[in-house]
C-alpha cells in the first residue's frame, strides 16, 4: 500500500519534478517506510511506500530493463504468485518478489489487457516511453482512489485530493461537486469538490497521449438478470457452498504479506465471519481489534459482541475504549479527511487504525457484505417491490399495501414504485440546498439551479433487489464507505483489505436470486447460514446495528466552542460558499433542538467546514 503522484506533459515540455516531489510528501502518511521518484523529460513520478511485500527490494517507481515501461502502483495484487509463476515460465526474469514488478511485466507484455488479469485493489500509472503514452487505472470496485487533472497540455495525478491541490493551478470549487456533497455527504465519481480535479471511476482507465485523453471501461458491475429467470437457479446448498469457496479463497489470498495481518472485529456477522475464516487459515493466533465507548448508551457500544467472538475463536484481542465525548477532539477531523465525507464514524475509525498500527500493518475488514447480500433495511423495500411485481395483477394493490405496513421508513412508503430516483433519495437523505438561502447568491448563481439528483435520471430503475445492490456498489460503497476506510486507515499508515469485494465473489453474489439474500425480511440470509458453520448462533442472527457516534448531543452542548468558531467564520469564507447569517441560524436551531433544522445537513456542513480549515 502506497501513495502515488505524477505529471505528464503533452507539449514536449519538461515535467516539474520539484512540484511532483512536493506533492509526494503530502502522501507521507500513506507510505512512511520509503520514498521514491523518477523523471525523464515530459514525465515525472513520485512514490511513498508502506512496505508489505519484499520489504527490502520493492521500491518504486519500477522500470523494465530496456527503460520502455515505468510504473507506480498503489494497492495489492492477490493473484500475484500465480501471475509471477506464469510470467517466469514465459521467460521473464524477476529482480524482486513484489507484486509491483508483476504489474510492470504484465503491462509490458499485454498493455491494457493486463487489467483483466489483475485480481486485487489498485491505482496504477504506467508510462510507455516508446509510444509517449501514460495509462492510469483504478480497480473494479474502487477500493483504491485515484485523482487526476488536465490543465492545458499538462496531466497530473495523485492518490489523494489534497496532494492534487499541490499539483494544479486552478482551485475553483465545482458547483456540481458541492451540491453533490451537501445532498449526499460525499461526492460521486468522477466529480470532486474542485472544478479542475476529477476522480477516476472504478473499473476505468485513462489513455493519455499526443491525441489527447481517452477514458475506457475494463470492468462493470454485472447487470444481467439473476439466476431464476430461466429456471436455472442454484439450490441454497449449491449457492452456500460456492459463496463459502469464493470467500475462503479471497481471505486466503488476502493474507499474503511479509508483515503481520490482523482483523477489524466489530462483533457483527461480516467482520466475525472474515475473522473466523482467517483463524482457520492462519498458523498463528489472529490479532483482532475493536473499539468501544466508556459510559456509552445501549446501541452505541458493541464491543461486548466483539469480545464474545474473540473468545469463541481464540484470537489475540485488543480493545480501544474511547471516552463518550470523543467528538471533543473533532478539530483534528479535517486533517484526517483527505476529502469531506459526512460519516460520524470517521474519527473513531481513524483512532482505531492508529491503535491497530502499533501491532500490525495490515487488517482485513467486512466492508461490502451488506451491499452484496442485502444487509440494510432499505433493501427489503426493493425485495418487496420485486415480490409485488411478481404477484398477479389483480392482487398487486393489496400486496403493496401489505408491504407498506410491514416496512418502516420512507422507501417503503414509495412501494410499489421503488424507482431509481426514490431509491436514491432514501439512500441519500437528499436535501436540496440550492433553494433555502444556505448558499450565497453568487455561488447559487454558479450552480445554474442544479439538481443533485440529475445524475440519477436513468431509464434503468433498480426496482429489483439485485438492481438496488448494484446501484449501491456503484455509489455509496465506492464513493463513501470505501473512501472512508482508505482515508482513515492510510492516514495511520495501515493497509485495509476487503475480502468480500473479490471480483469473482461480487459477480457471483449479484447473480444470486433475491430469495437467497432476504428471507422472512431477514437480510444477508445466505451469509448468515454460512456463518452458522463458524460462529455462535446469537452473533449470527442478532439484529444489525450500525456504528453510531452521538454527534447530535455533542453539537447541542453550549460549552462546545468548536462549532461556534466554525460556523461564525474561517477558511470557508474565502470560497464565498455559505451565507454566514444562515449558518448562524442553523447552529442556533440545532442547539435549541429546533425540529425544523435538518440535522443531517447540519452535520454535512460541519464536516465540510472542518475540512476547509485543514487546507
């Protein structure tokens, strides 16, 4: 795991190696073990290394012996041993044991076709000196971030947004990105908050040469109908066996490391199942790490469940207990965040990452299971909508009414019309910030009266469960949850791996019929059935709880001076974004427990203001 940065000029001018080096040092937390750089004419690469494989010889940038190809690479290639064996059999001589060299040789032999062979998480830059061409690529699910900018004849790229700000000349805010953030709490790729900086979408690559810039797709979320449409659905046992085989294979491959590997253990079924498979596959006792809150209310602290699982599996369990007023340290949140993400778990996750990094360099996590197997309550709406569609036409009204009575929340009230727009609003907690006086008139005019839901106006509606899951994989997971994990763990110099997001497991899971995922309105049915083989039944079938931080109590505390300082002015004022009077009124409303104040929007704004302060 590393940080990469670079510049490529299309006009024949020399790349600014000094500027690239300065941007590289903005990524020092991602790679505290080593730094590297290379420049030659129009191209310059920078690299910060977190040593995981081949600790002594895996330095980057890495070049082929003839000097034609140069690569910088952030991530892990889990089928590296198999690819290395294949390449060596074809006559390739290795100088290291690192997966970066596998990436280099594979691109040298197969070009962009190499992207179809790589199993793992990655952000890659490859320069071909013969063609004078740069290729940038991001892994299929978007586990690793990659940002880029095209200014005139100059292309720049980096692993983090703040590093990009050292490379670009224009730092104008993008109204679309701002509206995206205020509506969702994160920004959808390819947008960022800045007009001149883009985020490469998952499963995409860029080819940049004298002819310009061309973006292409090498992998997409599967969209073909699930099994069952043509009567070929596997039995529960067949599906269970295949999910187990794929998940075991994924966990085993992701244990590849020359440094200790641990596990984030929340006590939920996802992380517990990953840990259980690790325990069976590892020769040594697995190190597990969890977080708790002293004096926390019921429903906030789940550390007792983690302890139960750790005892059952016999892990070496470490627990970080945080004070209930953890948000009193929120001033540092802006420094943790590379880009604003309005998730209250970010600060505790970062502190857990720092705690974990003292003992291991790599952890496995449970991200992705909910989006693959229907773990959130909102997926029940899509499942019920699908059931309503299958009902005889004369009975659909009755079926929809019954579904609405069974469900809770606004998405159920929209049944049986759970289309893409209504689904997104349920996921997004959508708030149109352009019409309530929040934005300054100047910035409001720049938005052109944008609707942050415009990007969802697509004729393909996720009215099926698998459609809803695929939708979330493309949006909430890649742009919010995975970025939260990457930015918090890498800020602590810790690599996080996500076994549920193995490409083959994703493809298989998305083709399973809805009946394998939700039964009797219980989500992740097939995953829970699998977990029954590994874990105590009370852990497997208990009600799902999210990771909740009581930020509203903190915000209402009159002794809290942080919010007062933030909302009264600061770095954000230079961007001409918000009306100060409106922000002051919003803060007063929150502290006065005014029910008309949108608390979700308030939190998103608070995170954004903290982030502006950190620039």
